[in-house]
């Protein structure tokens, strides 16, 4: 009788354990060496800039390229200081790479603050700012464990995370080495815990 009772209890609990086991995958954190899940490739993201203002894009548009996601905020001086360099690098490498600026909802930035930064940047550069800016992000910020800014995620042409750095690591030499498939080691960021 005891054996029958245990079997009945286990049969009743199996669906519960199965359901709980599936939950963490939705909350998984991505790290170096992980492959980007299809759900992230297809995430619909709102953009802000003169070229794409108000449109939505997905990362899947850039599959097969080196992708760098640069998380930033209007109050992050180091982030903004690197924008002209990154705009220049994007222009230099064209369709081989895609630099995307990601502004999280947690920054509390609004369209006016972002527009002010972009206008100031264009005035300083003396030309139009071309990098797509993703606004109102909450998903990527959690998935990539963004705790400090600047925070850059490097995704190779095969969809694997190959680096987590600050914006200083985004250089012509580094990108050239990665595109040539050289065994180049990106100097990864040491995260501070708050």
C-alpha cells in the first residue's frame, strides 16, 4: 500500500516539477560563450534617431555580422564620449559589423534627453550621427546583466557572445582582428557588484 501511495503522489507532482524546471530558461542570464537564443534575435526593439526614428528592428536583421551592443545613458559621460569613435568605426567597416546603442528603461532617459545628446553629438562631429539607438529596453539589460555603464556585448557572426567590455575596447584594430578570425582575446570587463 505504501508503494501505491508514493506512486500516486509522484504522478501528481511530476507536472509541477516539469513546469518549474521550464521557468528558469525564460530568466536565464547570458554570458561569454553562450549562443544568443532565437527569442532574443527576434525581439522587437524601438529605435530613436534621424534615420530610424520610431521604427522597430530586430537583431536578426544583423545575423552573420559582428554585432556590438553598447548599453549607455544620457548621464554617462564615458558612454557619450565614445560615440563619435563608434560612429566612425561603423562607417569604416560598413556591412561587416553593426554597432547598436542600447538605452535601458532603467536609465529613466526620455526622448527629449536622448535628442539633446544626439543633437549635441552631431554639432560636435559636424555631421549626422548614424548609429541606431534602441530605446526603452528592459529585456536585453536583464539578459546581459548590465550593472554598470558603459557595457558592451560582442556577438560574433555565428551568434555567440565573445566578449563583455567597456567602450574602450571597441577599436579598429580589435574589430579588424575579429573579422579576420584571428585568435584575438578581447579584454573583458571586470564587473563590480553593487
